[in-house]
C-alpha cells in the first residue's frame, strides 16, 4: 500500500510477485474486484506535513527492557532474493557418494555460510535469514535435484548490507563450482534503510514525556510503511511491545494497556503536529 502511494509499485511488479501457489499479486487483486491496471496512477500527490506510524515492535527488546514505548530512530531494510541450486536427481541407492551432485547438500552449506557471513558483520550489524527452502523432487529415494531458497538480508546500513550480499553471492559461486552444481539468483526486493526525521523523534519523545511514560530510543529491524515516506516527508515511528516478539503469526499479542498507552502517545503527537505553529524544519 505505501509503495503504491509513493509511486514505487509498478504493473510489472504486480505480475512478477507471486505466492507459493504461483498466484500473482495482480491476479489476487483482480480476484478481490480491485483494479490493478490503475496501480501506476495511485501515487498520492497532495502535500504532506508529516508521516507518523505506530506498530508493535516485532521483536523482544521492549519486553526485555520493560519499556512500554519505543521511539524509532531508523528502519533497517531488506534485500531479498531467491537462489535456486540445481544438481542431479539421481537414484539414492544406485548413485555412489563420489558421483553425486546433491542440490540440498550444496544448499545446506550455503545456508550455514549465510549465517556465518552475516554474523561476521558486527558494527553496524547485519542479519541474514533463509526462511524458505523448497526441495525437488522431495522423495526419500531420490537425491535432491533442485533447491529453491528465499534469502533475506537486512541492516540499518545499506553499505554494510551490500557488502554482506556481495560476500554471500561470491560464496554461493564457490560452493556451486566445488560441488558441480549450477545456480540462478532471482532478485525480489532491494529497499533502502532510512533514518527517522530528528524533529519527529523530538516531537515523539516530548509527547511520551508529557504523558509520563517510560521509553527508549531504538532502531527497527523490520520494514514498515514509514520507510517509504521518510526520504520526502518528515517521518516518525512509535513502537509498543508484543509478547515474546512474535508477529505475522496467530500467536501475535499486544497487551491492551500497551495499546492504550501507544494510542495516547500517538494522539498527543498528532495534536501537536496538526498545529500550524509546529515546524519540522
């Protein structure tokens, strides 16, 4: 939604992005009686004074620190891509170990390599995740012939993230060559990390203090709508805790007291920002 409002989502993107069943975003929108063909005319062009977002943290920091509010200082952004490793789907009993080109074994090496490479980048930190692994043909008596992996690399620093992505791609090439495998890399997304506007951070901190709530400043490891506005509009963000840091999951939960506290802070911020006398220069 925010990408479309900013004019950053194209018709080509809607056809390119598909779910696990192969349904494109374009077709999904069509099925819900929407008009995806008009996506490139959806950019919001009216003047915007500021953009303020409130969200659960999607992590465990606030809960661990017993802070009811987080004032976000910046948002890490992901680079995402699919890696497909291809070997030979030979019979598991008839193929000796020295004649195998096992795509899953190669993928396993790569997954561990991604973890190690991301861990080596400590300041600023980078996190690397392989959250999707699809093995073909998926039979116990057949050596895996292909593996598709979904890779997510994030950092608050684009330079650090790009460096890790480069190292990972070099590592994939080394492993593939060593094991007699082939591979392809399919880009999915390459968002830009952003920092929150200093004046907006100040306004949110003052709002939190005015309602007598304890808080902490912190970066966001997850992406948010705010990141698509921050380059052009003074942008700020408020976090509330979520139980065990769980999100995008049926177990996601935020305490009602924290929700009410967040709403009070948001209300205070928006009332102040709505005043003509409030300047964000």
